C-alpha cells in the first residue's frame, strides 16, 4: 500500500523544525530514520498530514563525552552508536545491546532518538535508557525541558512528548563505580523483535553486598517494565546464585504481568522473564566484581 497524501518539509535547523511543529500541531509528525513511521504510513495506521523531515538538521547528529557521561543527538544513526568507540568505553551496556536491534540495514537508517520516541514496548533502547538513568532533552518553540527516562514512557507507543515537541538529545550518565551491566533477549530469529528481553545493572558495596540493582524488561507489558520488587529484594544481599534466583523468581511472578500473543503465550513470557533475569543479573554481578578488582588494584 501507499501512504495517504501528506505535505513534506525539510527544515535545516531545530528552530525551523520547531516552528513547523508549532504551526501544524497534531497534524504533523517528525520523520527520523523512517524505519517505523514509513511502514506505519504505508499500512495507513498513521496518516499525518505533514511530515517534518529531521534528516537535514546537522545539529541533531552527534556523540559527545563530558566529565559525567555521554550526550547523543537524537538523529544519530543506530549503526553509528553501535560502532562508536566512545559508546563502547563510556556506555558498554548500549554497545553490547545495539546488535540486537533489527538488522544492520535498519540500524544504518534508524536513529537513536527515533527509537526512543517511537516507544515500541518491544524496543531495546527505551529499556536501556531507564536502566542507565538517562535523561531526554525535549524542545519546542515554547522552550526546553529535561525528562527522566523513567518518566518518559506513559503507555503503549505513548511518551511524555507533546505534538509540538522534539526529542533533541539524550544524556547518559557513566555507570557508578563497582557496577556491572548486562543485556539479553530471546527472539525467534536474530533481528526479530524479542519475545522478552532484560537489561540489568548491579552495584556492589565495598563489602561485596549489593548496594543497588536495576532490572528492566522489554516485551512483557505496554512499555518498559522495571522489576522494582526484585531490585529491592537484592539490596544488602550477597549476590549468590540463590539470591539472584530468588530475585528472578520475584521479577517473573510479582513485578510483571505479561500478555500473550501470536509470538508467545503469557506463561512462556513469564518463563523467559525468569530465565533472562537470572542470566543478566549473574553477568552484571560478574562484571561488577571484575570492575571492583580493577579499581582495587589501581
Ligand atoms: C523489520 C524491522 C525490524 C525491526 N526490529 C527492531 C528491533 O528488534 N528492535 C527495535 O528497537 N526496533 C526495531 N525496529 C525499529 C527500528 O529500530 C526503528 O529505527 C525505530 O523504531 C524508529 O527509529 P526511526 O529513526 O526509524 O524513527 P521513525 O520511524 O522516523 O519515527 C518513529 C516515531 O518517532 C517519532 N520521532 C522520531 N524522531 C523523533 C524526535 N527526535 N522527536 C520526536 N519524535 C520523533 C516519529 O514522528 C514517529 O512517530 C525494526 C524495524 C523494522 C522495519
């Protein structure tokens, strides 16, 4: 199918794009990599009257580091993030996860900010943004604001973004000291959207107990789902395999209520959630131990 007719604008600056969004409001949609928006328009599930193409706005394409972490411009291609040595060094959880997103051809075009703004519950990047305490810089012709990733996702494909707002930049703080990370997911074929996935970070105290833990799922609810009860259960514990297995059980049985669809039943998703939690928590603990040893010997 072909999309319904629309007007097309190709602004060269953020200000120009914001003026177009302010003028056209709910009738307009920003176009980033087009990897989700264009198929949706072709199926006529979305029929924006106006497309505001962000691809000519050079100021939205960047990866920069500062003393506290990374800043990634919303239009930075997913493939650029995947191949960035800066991202590998400063945000290894993102580096590890990028190859799980779709296929290289899609990542060549798809953007970091487009995926975050699209808010697909099966997407990896929103889960990472929450796990890493990322913040979103959002601009409109009315001004700018910062939104914590944990407050950004409101419902199925729904974010805190208003129709006249653009996501322009994402702030990703460094991992705290003695912190390990991991991501894993299960999909039928490599590159498919996952039936379930999980990201974790674990921070160890000097005495080896768990000082902080994050465990966030994709594909088990309408938006990224944080396993708060499992996280709390780990605090102050020694991260033994029994403690991690107990946390994984809590996550799968109390923190989430997955639905079933043609890809996986609810019961199978719960099973995956438990297996994935145990796996990512264990890997995150191993890395936290390694990083603690590196710091100790430094
Ligand atoms: C076959 C296939 C498999 C895929 N598999 C996966 C997968 O496994 N995991 C995954 O995460 N994704 C997957 N994707 C989606 C892909 O990662 C997309 O690139 C991504 O979801 C959207 O990014 P985009 O840059 O293409 O955004 P677009 O498609 O251009 O836009 C998506 C939405 O976000 C809005 N938007 C975009 N940028 C901004 C901005 N800066 N500010 C405000 N609103 C904005 C648009 O208006 C639109 O509503 C897949 C896509 C395909 C076609």
